[in-house]
């Protein structure tokens, strides 16, 4: 017993010491402020997963797994670089291996142009480009590529996945009801291919993407639309071919480019990373004002109570977390207006409605401007439409006002595993949501009526807030998906633009003069205390983040590297 207690307390003491060391390391890293030298180039590396805002990884997640890149940090740093005399220019290191969507690219493009307008050069450097990367890089002064760069420039496609045949083989029978024909997410489990309505919807989205992206490339690279389509026939370009086609300007290795850009009296090019430059307070550069505008960030699948990172589903938006931040902004007397920054394809209906209700309460007291990012559809639209105004990028995916509900009959699957079930019930509809049999005719009728009643109540509310009749709103709903440009034309949003336009509109609504500077504050606040993060669930958050990062970034990155171009590899299994 004495030996057990001795070992127990020794282990406990070791854990305390380890925790203290981690705390001191984290504290020193957070407090350390790097020096920004004159004549520096800001390096913005667009690679891997790009989130809209810091995911809830906890302090330890940032320490041990690397802080993920975010659109918010990119935009803030470019805004500072435009006015910071120490920053000589910006280099955008671009790779096709990034998850930023069309709206994120558009916001980066606008921020790049502001830096150029301030008289500072912005260069793109790449070793791996696709059509989307070319569109982003076109906003820069010049595009540099390594002499061995891989450039894939093809047409557009949208692919759907269907698992119905797999479910049939497993003995899992979906009892799904969707509202309605255009709600194609349900087709994942109900069909083996796309329905005519789903194909129609995807075609009009592709037409929009095609028109907007090709117009940008044509205008800024000086390539006629007809020539762009010819280049897509070629599809795969060696670096020299890409230069001849006008997709890049110069071929140069990174070390040579750095030597060419450095000053003669410098040994090497002075650079500052995204992470280091993020420590610069905008107030130091005169970017703050007396009045505050709060930006509340809401990203990921909607579900549960608290924001978290799920190893399989990624960033999850919890209604209690988001509502808490909205209430914080509402109760802060110094906050004149609020931007609700939404990047979500939806999720749980109840959680979505709770968040949307909190938005309405806030909008009754202060102007609330929704700023949609890559996607704000279905539940993502539900949390947004009760705001004072809605702004979306032209390439934002929004709408999808519809609903999916039902259950899965698992009986045959369980029988394959040797599992059976029996029941004793009392009262009607006792097995309504049982996973061990299909709906009866009476149950399905009752279930579908309830589903329609709930949806129609939502649609009537959308119509009220968007100033439409129910019939007008219905023509835009039933699962139909729209780009931001289409949503502006049909009345689902108020304006097209990014975060910068949302801030301008918030100032107008709060009666702040257009030329007056404001302080922009972001919620949720970034966790800085190691101990508070640990006590508040930061350790679990860090573990979930590590698992997610491995599954979604490290594994997929390896898979992509083996499929995106020539692979020079040998069988070395015989070398021992």
C-alpha cells in the first residue's frame, strides 16, 4: 500500500511539474513579440486548410499542432501592411493545396488590391497552381513560378457522392423525407445519382462560377475568354508552357527571387511571417477609432451546445457558444454595431433557430449586419436572415431553404451481426422513431405533416423578414441554392461584398461618418491563458484538434501529393 501511494504521488507530482513547464513555455510564446524590421516583406502562405476564424483548438492545440491559418488573420495582416511603413511589399505564396473557397479568394483579392493601391508591390509565388489559384494570383502585380511548377488549368465540375448502394448492401434502409425537390443533400442516401432538379441547380451554379471567374482571369491576365477555353483543352502545363500561355510571368526559384528583391546592403531578404505580423496591434498603425464594431464569428456545422472541433466533421458551431458571444456584443455599451460573420452549410435545425433568435434580439437593440463567407446555406441562412442587413460575396453559396428529416431502419444490418430486437409498447406511436422498423403508413403521414408544418413556419418567417409574400419566398426555397450575386437579385440578401463592405454598412446604420475610423473587435476572444484553457476543456479541445488535423490535413495532403502530378518514387523495401 505504501509503495502504491508513493508511486501515485510521484506520478501526480510529475504531472504537476509537466503542466507547469507547459504553462511557462506557452506564456513565454504568447508574450514574446517579434521585431518587425524596416524594408520587410510580409509572407502570406496560402496552403492547407484555411478557416474563416480561429477554430476552438485550445492553447495547447496551437502550441503542439501549429496554429491554423485563417482568412481573418490574412485580411487583418494585409490591412496593416497597406499602412505600415516597415512593410515594403507582400509575397503571396500560393498553392493549389488549400481549402479556401471562391468567396474567401474574392476577399483576399480585394485586400491585395488595397495594398497595391497604397503603392506597395504584391507578388504571387507558386509551385503548384490550378484555375482557382490563377484567379487569386491574378490580383497581384506579377506571378512567379518555380521552373518545375505544376499548373493544372481545366474546366469546372461539381461532383456528388451517393452511398445508397452501400446502405443497401449493409441492410440499412433510410426513411427520409426532404423538402423538397432541390434539397439534394438527402440524395446522398436516397439515390445512386443526381436528380434532374439537383442537376439543374448545379448547372446554374456552374454558369455563375464560370462567368465570374473567367471574367476575372480574362481582365487581369489580358487573355480573351475564347483563349482561356483553348488553354483548358491543354489542361496540364509545364512551367514554361504556363509562361507562354500568360498564366505566369516569370520562372524563378524562391531563393533567387529573394535575392532579387533584397536590398543591396542586406545579406538576405527581410521577411515577416503571418504569425509574427499578427502580433502587431492595429492601434500602433492608426487603424483604431473611438467607436467599436464587433465581429462575431460563426463557422462550421451547426450542432450541439458548445463550439468544438470534431475529428470527423471538423469545426462545430454550438448554439450556447455563439449566443453567448452575441449577448456579449449586445451588452457592451461601447459596441455601436455588430457584424455577424457566417461560414456554415447548416446543421441542426433547433440550434440554428436558437442562434437566429438571438440575432433578432440583438438587432432590436443595435444594427446587425451579416457577412457571409464561402457558404451560408440551410441552417447557415436560418441563423442569418433576422439580421438588420445581409451582405454576401458574389461567390458565396447561400439559400438552400429546405429541410431533411427522418430515420434509418437498422434491423437488417443488425441481423447480419447476429443482433435482434423485440419490443413491448403502450400507447400510440410508441415506435415512431424506432431504428428497428420502417414508418407505418400512419406514422409517415403524421411525420411528414409535422415536417411540413415546421418548414412552412420557417418559410413564412423568412418571407416576413425579407419583405416577400409566402408564395414569392417559396419560389426561392425547397432546397434551391444560389450564389451571392443571384441571392442579391432575388432578394435573399441585401448587398454583395465582403467584410469591408459589411463594416461600411454597419457604420452607416450606426450613423458613424464614413471617414471616421472605428475599432474592430473580434469574438470569440482568443484564449491566451494556458491554465484557463486547460480548466475550461482546452486539453480535450487540443486532442480533438490533433486528431482532426491528422485526418483532414496530413493524410489528405499525402493523398493529394500522390495524385496531383508526376511522382518520382522507387521501391525501397529491399533496402535494409
